[in-house]
C-alpha cells in the first residue's frame, strides 16, 4: 500500500507544478491553474503525511521481544 501512496504523492507534486508551467505557456487560464494546484497540493500533503506517519510507526513503535 505504501508504494501506491508514494505514487499518488508523486503525481500530486507533478500536478501541483505542471499548471503553473502551462499557465506561463498560455495553455491554461489562471483560475483553472489555481484550482488544480490547490487540489494537487492537498493530495500531495495528504500522501506525504501518510507515508511519513507509516515510517514513524515502523521505526518508533517496535516492541522488544
């Protein structure tokens, strides 16, 4: 599951950067670029938080047997 969430995070960061490039190239309107970048940023932060949270559990929640 973690590789899938990482992939979603990577897609989110690309989706956050790509609209600004398309806007500068004149291929996208400003309002559309803002909406896509906002949604992509939310997706990226959520995915990154989940991945880091799972890594923290892996390293800090070990039980000694």
